């Protein structure tokens, strides 16, 4: 089992990727899957903006517009932003803590396939012409009244994908707690690992409420439950509480790993240790804690009363404090640093003002009386896009450029990277800055067209042009990726020259067992410490070369999830077709048989021998000398 890649046929390579439990390959699968859904969500966004390009437009119907806004929001949050961040968390976090893999490689694979099949299930709704149409929040009064199976696709697809997310969160938590290298104390962990840790803890508490809510919704629609039907003693508002108890922590589940990526970038490209590291750690934990105390600021208009509104308004403003701590620490990291203006650093520099603008409008909405005026206007659309795009998406694009050489051993073209940044960044501000004023001028959200003469024409035109610029930026990135793959110019362990953490001390891409020997961590930014002391490898080892135990790949996660996917269709159609119930039973049978096989099969993995590892070390040294 040498780590040197052998040439294989397409079938063998496909089987390898379908059965892999290697955290690095699963990370790449998350990036590919999330990237695909990012493009799908982006196309939906472009159609939305083309429809709103001019007044009284009839490019799409009102019903199709509802489908588009629902699927755009759902796709971008659940199937693009989260999985892409999971790709980075999967690939980088185990390397940063000196681990060979995540704690549960099998569950890691299962989590990916559940995300992928859940996303596929949701998007098949386009093919059958019954698409979710109640907004990405799927408020119960709308979703219960929605005809056809659109909302069923939403509920079942998100159940499957959400189960995978919950598994990943638990996996990351156990990995960080149990598998850190010797010397890697909590206060020596890189910030990206810390943000992965806190975001995973938030997943552990935020996703069960969503799961419960989706079960209730499924039972209401398919089996005659009455959880949300007020005419039968249910409560429609409970859905909003359940959804936002998940939904607001979800914003921080997305933004914290983004903060982690930017923390690494500021440190690497300023050639300085991150300023105020302990304060950054405590701010991260505090954001995780306060994130669960603000959900009802989405519900200031439902009539909770002044006491509840006041409590949630105070909590909403309080969460700005740890975020502000982070902003100032990043600025002080740059201050006096030897700055390299690379593509990742450009995104990081652009992120600070963009995210601050999103945060300030968030504090504005924390004031309940003002929120009452702005609620369901385009001001809200502008605000959350400044947070999600100005924070999360900029971090994703920065992370792609930063970690591409580590993942694939090649470097994305810097010139094209900067062109992507310029188009995307200018397009982003063009699209969403003007929407704040549209909100002040009275344009409501979720309207498929508007009349002439209301003063909204020019602003909507500017917004749509900005969306086109963002699309051009993404196309340039895709071209950059294709060119880089075709040229295949290899790079070394530390292509940026100033890597500070463990992942930059091993080959690019790393061998499947990550580290030839378990590293010894001697402080924060351990690789930087080693380099300063003249150790050019960046690593001190905690053990001699020994045999390494690794897990076997498995196709069982694929079939487990395939069974759920098939069962979802059976559940949806069981009342109206003869084949629904048999398909439901067949799908569940496939899942349970796969689970039984996993339980009964005695899979002990395999060992990489000391001789093979030594050979890999010798080959790496020869490559370095050449």
C-alpha cells in the first residue's frame, strides 16, 4: 500500500472514490458536491435577478419565481455553503491537529453520501415539476397549504442531508477532543480547528430541533398529523420557533469556519502570529454560546410581547461584541506585518469591511421597533447576503485559493485569482448594497415583479448587473481550475512560503496516512517555531517510524444512503400510488441490510508497514534533493 499514486482505469478510480473513508478524499468530495450545488443555486439567483431586471417583467411566472427563491435559499445554505466548509474542515482539521484521520472514518463517509443524496432528492423536484415553493424557511401555514409534493421533497431531502451534517459534527468533535498530537493542547490549536470545534458543538445542539420540525411537517402533510394546523389544535408559530432555534445558530455554524479560514490567512500573509489568540478563542466560544439566545429576533413581528422582544434584542446586540473583538484582532494582526497581497489575502482584506457592514445592519434589526418597519423588505435580503456572501462565500473562495495547493499539489493562477476577486467583489457590492435602499423605499421581499413609477427601476437594474459580474467572477474561477488541472505544475510542502501550522510541513497532497511519524507540537504555530530554530522540515517527531494502522474503504455507506433515498420516494407517493408502499419497504430494507452488514462484518483495517513508510520517506528526500 504505497502512497505513490498508481495509474488506474476509470472504473477502479470511481470505485475508490465511492468506497473511500479517507478524510482527505471525503473533503474533496464535499467540495465537488458543494461546488455543483453552488453553481445550481447561482443559476437560480441569476434567473431571479433577470426577472427583477425591469418592471412588469414576465420572464418567469409568479409560481416559478416562488420555486426559484425557495430552492435558491435552500440550496445555497444547506447544499452549497455548509458542504464546502465541511470539505475544508474534513481535509484540513485532522492535518492541523496531527491526526491520521477523523475518529469515525466510516461515519464520515456516510455523512457525505447522506448530504449528496439528500441534495439530489431535493433537486429532483425540478424534474417532476413539483418544486418547494414556501420560501427556504418553509413557514408552516404556507407549507401545509402547498399543493403537490414540493414541500415533501423539501422535508425528506433535508432530513437525509441534515442527518449527514449531524454525523459530521459529532465526528469532528470526537476527533478534536481525542486525536490531537502530543503537545497539541487546546490553547495551541490553530484558529481554524477551534472554529471547527465550536461550529461542530453548535451542530450537535442546532440540528436536532430542525430534525424534529421536519418530522412534524412530514407527519402533518403525509400522515394527517396536526402539529401546525391551528384549526385542529396545532400551533403555526411553533414551526417558526423550531426553525429559528436551528436557523440562527446555523448562521454562526457557517460563519465560524469562515472566521477560522481568515484567521489562518491573516497570520500567514502578514508573517505574524495572530494577535490576541486567547481573546480570539474565547470570542469564538462566546459566539457559539450566544448564538442560541437570539433566534426570536426573526420573530419580532409575530406578537411575542415587549418582554420577549426586549430580551432577544439585548442578546442580538450582545453577540456583536465577540465579533467586534475578532475584527480588531485581525486588524492588529495586519498592523505592522510584512503583508503579501496574494489572492487569499485580497479576499481577507475585502471581507472585513463587507462583513462589518452586514453586522451593523444586523444590530439595526436587533432594535425591535426598527425591525418592525424593515421586516420582509429588501433591507433584510441585503443584510443577510452581506453576512453570508460577504462572510461565508468570500471565505470559501479564499479557502479554495489558499488550500488548493495542499489538496492537489498544484497552484491556482494568481492573476486569474485576482481577476475573479475583482469581478466577484465589485459585483457583490453592486448587487446587495443598493438593496438596503430598496428596502427603505418600500420594496417587499419575495415579489416576482413590480409596477413602473415606484422609484425602484434603476436600483433593480444595478442589482441585476452586479449579479452578472459575480457570475463572471465564478466563471473565471472555473476556467482557472480547469487550466491548473491541465497544466499540472507541481508545488512543494509549503507553496506560500510562510505556513505556520502542521499541514504545511507535509507533502502536497499528503500521503493517505498523513504523517510518517506522529508530530510533536512545541507551541502555537508549531511549524513556524521549528523553522525559526533552523529545522527546515518544520516537524519534530514524537515517535520513531512504526507500522500504521488504517481503516479499509467500504461501499456500505453508499448503499445505506441509497436505501434512504429510494424510501423517500416511497413515503412521498405511498397514499396515491400502488407502488409507493413497496418502494418504501424496499428502500428501508436496503438501508437496514446495509446496517446489519456493517454490524456483522469484522473489518479490522490494514497496516502500512515500517518498511513502506521508510521507503516513502527516502523517496520524499530524493525528490527534495532533486
